[in-house]
C-alpha cells in the first residue's frame, strides 16, 4: 500500500445549510446545480461581522473567480480573498467516519489539473500561516492553514462534524 500525503483541514466554518432537497443530484438551490467550488487564498480576515446573515436565504451567488472577493464564513466573519486559483476540480467528496472514530470527516479527491495547482499552492504556503478558503455557494465552508504540501489531490476536511453536516458539506463541494 502506498502512503500518500493527505492534508487534514481543520474545519474553520461549516454551515448546516442542508435544506433536505438533494434529489436528482441537485444541490438544494431551487433546482439549479450549485456553482463550482472555488479555492482562494485568504488575504485578510477581519473581526468585523459580515453584513446581514452569514447564510443568506435563496439562491447563493458565487463570487467572480477572476476577481478579489469578500466572503463570510458561517460564524459571520468576513474574509478578503484573492482571485480563485482553482474553480471546480472536485472529482469526488464523501462523508466518512474519522479513522480515529472521533467524528465525521469529508474526503475530497481533486482532478488532475486541480491536483497540480493545489500542490503548488500548498507547497508555497506551508509554514506561512496563510489560509486557503474553500468557497461554495458564496460562503466560506472552511479556511485552513496549510500544514503540509498535498501532492496526491486527496484532501480530508476534519472538524467537529455530525453525519448530516459532513453529508451536506460533501454535497456542496461536489457542486
């Protein structure tokens, strides 16, 4: 068995956002599939609360991937984000029990192009304390500090997740 580097992302923010409508592989936004996930560097985190609720009702609007953006996590913290370095690129995302039995995780597998880009990003950011935000539906679902370079495109998002939260996050990441 080959041992591959796997990043464990401590979940910075994960909304419950599951509206229960995941029929026909739709992502619960009025019958339209969610826009692709975006991976963006966090340029600045503020202590200011986001304007309005952290999770807005109705269809979510994903920020323009080519431009800097302001996005909020589900705790209401605003982040200024660089342009997206990866848009889409998630081949699979599945909820699974943590190997240590300590809760639920989300195992994410990136496609070849996203794997190459994510490897470059993670190599550059190891040890810098700079965060990478994963944005879907116009909100930050997690913004971890990179602990090690990820060379195989396998990312594990871990945190204090329930099964429903892990399932909802996996669905959102697959967009």
